[in-house]
C-alpha cells in the first residue's frame, strides 16, 4: 500500500463517527441541570437546540482556526499556537463538565491518533 493511500485510510478512520473515544459517556452537564430543576422534559428540546447552535458556532470557529494552524508538515507544526487555541476554547466553554469532558475526549483522540500514526510527538 502506498504512503498516500495509508494516510487516507488513517484519516478515514480518525474521522469516523464510530471512533471509540467515549463521547457517549459524557453528558456535559445535562444531568446536573436536570437535578437542580433548571431543565425539564418540556424545556429539553429548546435547550438542546440552543446548546447545539451555540456550541456548534463556537467550536466550528475554533476547528477552522485549528485547521489553519495544523496545515503544515510535522517539522513546521505550530505547537504553541495549537495549545493557545485549545486553552482559549476551554476558557470559553461555560460548564465545568463541558471543559473536563472535552479534555478527556481530546486526550483519548490524540492517544488513538498517535498509536495509529506511530507518532509520540502528539502526546508530548
């Protein structure tokens, strides 16, 4: 298999929605809101619509910026800028559970990507 074909295969695997990083085990604070009475069955649909709209807008902006930072080879990768983007995104997430959940999922994803690409540089 050519190097290019192998890289495409890795990209397909890493972008697969079934990649097991544990996203289904994180509620990002929904249980807490329900337990405190701030969320009910009647308000759930509106909450999820607003939440996904806000989170989608915020995270898509950071995905775009991260794509620009990551568009280089391994030798010229702007690691410091990448870390600044991640820190800024984490600071803008309103719920502690969302920040913690995102960090856990990110570490799992990086671990899987590093093992797949045999690159320990991502874990440094």
